[in-house]
């Protein structure tokens, strides 16, 4: 693992795809930027997916991340929402694949465990810990951006563990 790198985190969703950029320098993490791609039902599905792809590609172009932490799809009770999330996730992943970014996929439980230390943590706990870990003045808004930063932090945590195992 190099001493410094830039990690993109993505919280996928068709209406709101959160993104966050974290710079890692050794054990230190710093938030570079965050935001949210928002789409509405007023336009076609293909236009919505195109917007997600284009805006994530623009984030990649601007910040040049080499790694991605992205949340996997949680089906729960609403399969229709899961399919929409999967389509948004795919649009974002295509932008990352075209840029040659290494991908780490994490369940919501893994992300919560990495950030809070508890896999069943509440959303507010995750937001608070993202603020603390990245030494931010306030909780990132919207919450999709905070979740994306949490996914980037999870990548760093898991990648560090994997790197230590490879060296042992």
C-alpha cells in the first residue's frame, strides 16, 4: 500500500447517489470533497442513469481517486427499490471501471462496523463518527454524502487489514 492515496466512496441510489473523496496519508484520513447526484422521476430512467454516470465520471476526473468503496445492495422488504439502487450502482461502477479504479464492495453492516465499531449502528451514529474521523466541523449533508464518506473509510479499514495479512 502506498503512503498516500485518494479513495472515492459511493452510496448508490437512483434518486440520490452520494459521493465522497477521502485522502489517506499513512494512518491519517482527510475529507477532500463530497456531494450528491440527484435525479428526478420527471426524466426517463436512461437519462437518470446517464446523469449518475456522467457526474461520477466528472468527480473521478477532478479528484483522480485510485480506489473505490461502494455499498452493496440491501434488498430488505422493497425489491423494487433494490433494483433501482442496483441500476444506479451499475451506472456509477461503469464510470469507475472506465477509470481503472480498484473496487471494494461492502455491506451496510461492514460499513457501520468499520466506522462506528457496531454493525447495527444507527444512521446518526455513523454520521457523527464520519465527522469525528475526518475532523470535520459539521456532519456532511445530505446524509447520502456522509454514507459515501463512510464507505471510503470502510475501504481504508478493510484494505489496511488485507495489506497486513498479505505482509504476514
